[in-house]
């Protein structure tokens, strides 16, 4: 007999009256009403047990998180809160869950407690909703790019080059930690290591993605990247997933068009496909923020915030204009910013980015043409000699969510910038080759996937939007 | 003016007569015919240059791999081999490519030479076709699972547990390699390391995926996994991508159904969406195999091999039956196998797997119920006490492509097996929790993505189906 998912049953589409279902007990009320969930949806289905005709021993085992199999009839519900319910004809407890021992009690737990039980937290409404939205967003990413002629490229995770300088790296080694082989001058001999040299975990797939863009035209990566930075914040992970499209023959304007269109697609996709989860997450956030001071609350409710992105044109503003706006702004003059903007060249902080989006423009903002000094070596130098064709996309509540650029396609200019910034040309011989053989204008951007999930779910700590977060002192599971 | 892709132009759908296109020169023949490619398809578009009215200096720069922008008219072709071509009105060389220096000459290069130029090899027909098929297969994987109600789970790459014992692991560390901190007894003090303990790169996301299946019901992973094994073969990579679905309330029969349906879907997807690439790759393989002895050739042409999977029912055979068949087989009796099958309990080699598929059953085969001794600790023990609910799927030409199992859901049995196999219970406390709180039958499988791409493209070395292969002594790029 086919097992129906709770989602199928609640939809009432193509479902017979007599059904089998399997799932986990969320609550069992009045010895009669089981709220059953199987992960297919945030919603539980109410299963009504005929307790007078059910073995006492079985009833005792119907506890939170017990796995059960139920045969019953799908009928219109007499009670409030649901259209249909299951009249239970037979119930089998497949796996018990001792309520004295089960860590996740039917009460509100702190998020920190749940992080310590990351293997069980996905059994809560909040985390199951977050992880379904995360999954839907992932798919929307692939769907967008594939529909638009992009090829998915798996750039390497273990890399022999540490040239990009995007951040501190983790070393990868198969040498004996206690007794590594040594060279004559007493250093660790990485020539004896698995790859014959020192290797690290990648901080970005961009440079490798560029090699593929210069052959396949349009490509994107979507894979894990790493930072060995000791940042114990709500915005940083040591291991996170990054999306990096890269397109040949595309300039910075095209890059902005692409990023805007892409973000609207993926957020539009979850609006359409994750309605129940988003409704739940919106309520959760409102609840959570009740106890917070106004200034720490989200600037708008979750679904409104998503609409704010999907329905507004992104305002495109040069860095220079933005600095002028910020210098003249009230919080700058009144010294309400933690970092006062004094002159052109300053690196923008999250508070400035949020001011531009939330207070000044009241729409998503793309800043472009940043000072060369505060951006990476591979960004294309403008004719003014001091700015580069970089862009950052700024979102309400979160600040920068995308960073991108038109890449420096001119061999001589690139070599000069590498020299000035102390980047080893020899190590990036293959990257320079792209500028020697059929070079062309090309652009791309990077989007930290967990930042997007944070935004889309209204969660406030990045550790709560990835199944098993890796942070300083934490690699459990 | 919109730039059209070569694929759009060749399709002749919604294309005006006057067009702009950009791409790289594959060949330039008779000072007149450019074969232009932009990566959107294996096919080039012929662009006919009016050389009498084109600057000599420009003509000289039209060399293999030069990037060009062309304005011209799309017209019916006079020549053979194409329906349409571009009459060039204007051509601009965007990026030159010095033919004396460009490493990829318009001739046949060895695959090993191309591996050393992995940043450029995707500019060849073979590698662009392989990488487009790889991308399409990736998408088909996500599409299949998402359409069927699975949630994508990103299991951790850096792991603090090395309990599974699936293979040698790479250590991940942020300690100073030259002067690591030491404990009192002189060992490396991993408590001082980034995560506060020794960490490694994951060999499988299965155990973590199980935690999610036991809450969301149906999940899948698709991410990089690692083996620090010094295997310099055509079938092994140190870094490869793995697909691991895991489903609650599903037994081994359901697992076989899922795996068969899944594989048919993804191969069916590329049949439909990669026709030109597969046609090219089939020809390439036939060409390559001409010089090989019959026994080393592929058992059938590429597309026939794909059909063989899509159109046949997978034959389900117990390990015990398979051993009987093999013991009685001609190659076993005539000692033509490298490993002679003598008794029940033997581990099967690729030669045996291929014999069953290619000679005996002549269809894809699923073997199940393997001896417990040769399989992992987490597989469900059968009532006979000596076999486990494991399954392997065997393909022509390649042998095992999928390995899966129903998982041991009984706490006591699992603990006993872990003890017997020397697996540390304390380290897998969270895995055991799944058997304490609402345990249920569940199953899943693993499929090494590069093995699938090998099969689907007819390539014979696994280093040629991933953009930047990581193997012993090789982490370039």
C-alpha cells in the first residue's frame, strides 16, 4: 500500500479515503490528537486516535518524536485549524522516543541549545522550515543558470595556489602530523606530501571559473569555500557555500543586470514554492523581535522584505556619489555612525550600506566603481587610474550580499597590478594565460549562499541556516 | 545591439538577419572561412570574411583562439556541412592569440598534455562536450530529487569525526606547520587548532544526511568528498563529487527502485538535452578505440550504452546467486579471471561485475544481500546473521556505479556491530541518537558523480571528466 506524505494528504489531490502514512509525533494531546509530521511540509496532520479501542501500551508510546505508522481514513475535520484529519484505524509505533531523555522538548529552546543538537534541531518547525527554504533556494540557483545557458563548473576545493589573498586558508595535508618529513634546512618537506606541495582549502572558485568562462562563455560555480579566520560573529562561517557566475564578453553593466535578474528569480521562486514555510518564518521573526528594541528589529516583515527585492528596481549608484550622500547624511553629521565617513577612499561598513538602502534610497542598491586600493587585484582599472569596475549589491537588514567586478582583461595592466599588490605571477601563470590567448571583456560576481538564506528566512545568526556550522572551536558532527 | 549565441544562431529561431556575435576562432581557412565557437554548443558557426575588403593586419590576427566580435548577416550557406552561415560585414579582434605560443594547436593532442593545460583544455571539442554533459547531468540530479520531494542538504566538508572508516583522510589544520603547539607529552596540540580538535576532509556525507532524513523524510547531498589514498589509477580521484540520497521509511526494495528510476532520469535528461555533444563523444570514442584490441574496447557505442541503461529493467540478483553464477562461469573455470571466485564471501572485482552485466545477464544488474564482513558497520543485518541489506548497481564497461544499503535502525544491533568493528561509539553519539529517538527503517545510496560522467561521456580516465583533477602529486591550478 502506497504511503502518502503529509503534504499530499493535506493537499487532498489524488488521495483515496483509506491511506497509510508514516512520520514523527510532534505532540499528542488529550490521549487522542496526534500532530504528525513527516518533513514534507511545515504543517502537521491531525490524526485522531480512538483511545478507547487502542492498547494502553501503545498509547503510552505515542510521545514526541516517536516514529509511527498509521492506517486510517482521510475525513473532513470537525475541529478548528485544519480542513482534513485522519481517523486512525491502526497505529504502530515503529520507533519509541523516551520523553525523559529526548533532548528537544515541546517547548521553546534557545537557538544555542539547538546548535549543540544540530543532528536533532531539524526536527523543530523553525529549522525544518529554514532547511526546506535553503533547499528550494539551491534549486532556484541551478534552475536560473541552466535556463539561461550557463554551465555548472566544479572548481577545485583543494588548491595549490594561495595567491588570491581573499583570506586566511586552511592547510590540507596527509603528512604524519607528529613526525612530518623535513628538508635539509629543517622545514616541513611538503614535497613529500600527497600533492607534492603545500595545499589549502579554496577561498574562491572565481579564478578557475574564469578559465571556463573563456571557453564555455557562461559558467557558474556553487560549492563550498573556506576561511580560517577567527571571527566569532553572527555573520561568519569557516565553511560556507558560494555561488560564482562568470561570463565572457559581459561588462559591468551586464553583470549588474545579471545579478539583479538572478536574485529576483531565486527569491521569486521561494515566494511561489515555500509559501507555508515563509509564513511560519515571518511569524517566528515577529515573535522573536517583540522583545527587542525597535532599532534592532528587522526593517520590515519577512515577506515584505522579499517583495522589496523582487518588486523594486535596484538603484545603481557610484561609490563616489554614495560617499557624498553619506558625508552629508544626518547620522554622519551627528556622529551616530560607528565609523564616520570623512573622505573618498573609505571602506564602507554595514551601517553605511544599510543607511543607503533603508533610509536614503529605500530600495536595493548597487554601488559601483570603487577605489582600486580597497578592492582585489583582478578588477578592471577604470581610465581614471584610481577606481575599478567593482560592484557590491546592498540589501536591507544585511548590507552587502553580492560582490562582483568586471575583470582586468589586459595582460600588461594585470601584471602591473599584481606586482604592485605583491601577487606572485609565477603561481598564477595559468590565470595570466587567459589574457595572452584570446582575451576578452568578462565579468562575474560572488554571492555567499548562507547570506542569501539568512535574508530569505529572517534568521539572524548564520549558524542557523547551514546544517552543521563550522566556526572557531566547533566542528562537531 | 544584442549579442546572439552560436547556439541561437544555428537554431535559426527568433533571430533577425543582421546580428552581432562574439566568440573564439577555432580555425581560419583560406583567409576566408572562420569556424567560430562561443561555448554555447559543440558546433561552430561558419563566418565568411570578405578578405578583399578586410584590412590585412586584421586578417593576420584571425588565428586559433583569438577572441573576435563580428557583425554580419545570417544567410543560407552555399557550402556543405551547415545550413546557415554568417556573411561578415565587420570583424574586430578583441584578443589576439599568438599561434607560435598558443599551447593548444589545431591538431590532436594527447590527453595527458591537455591535463597539464587544464585551464585551456576546455577550449577543445572533447572537453567542452564533456563539461557541458557534466553540467547537464548535475542539473538533472537536482531536478530529479526536487521534483520528487527531496530536500538538498549540504553536509559538512570539514569533519571532526573519522569514524566511518571509508578511507584515508586529509587533515585540515590552521596550525603553524613549522612550529605547531605541543602538549606536555610532546604531541601536536590540536586543542590549539582552529576547531579545538583534529579535523579532516569528509569521505562521505551519509551519516549526517541520515540525521536530516529522520526529520525531513527525503534528502540528498551532492558535494565534494575526499580520499587521501595513493591510487594512481584511471578510476580514482583524491577529490570527487558524490550524490547521496537518504530516505526515511524506505527499505532496500524501495532503495533499488529509487536508484534505478534516478539513473534512468538523469541519463534520459542528457539524451534529450545533449544530443550534439553525445553524438560528438560517440564518434570520438569510436575513433579512439580503432587502435585498441577488441577486448579493451567499449562493449557498445556510447549512445547505445546509455539506451542500454535507460531502456532495460535492472536485474536484481542476490550476492549468493551471483557467486554461484560466477563460480560456474567459463572465465572462472578456465581461470581467465585475475581473481578466481572460490567461495561465498569473496569480494567481487570489476571483472566479475562486468561479466555479470555484459555476458551473463546482458542488462544492468543490482546485487543485494552481501556478506556482512565485506560491508560497512551501518548496514542492516539480515535475519541470517551473516548478510546485510546492501546493494551495488553494476554497469557495463565500468562495474560498480552505485553502492547503497538499508541502514541498521536497531540501537542494540548497531552498537554491537560498532563494537565488533572497532568503531568508537562516543564519537558517533549523535548517530546513535537517531536510533534512540523515533528510529525507523531508512535507506540510501551513494553515487560517485565522476563515475557517472565517465559512463555518460565515454571518456576512459576519470581525470578527464572533472575540470581540475586532484590526484597524487597533482594539485595544479
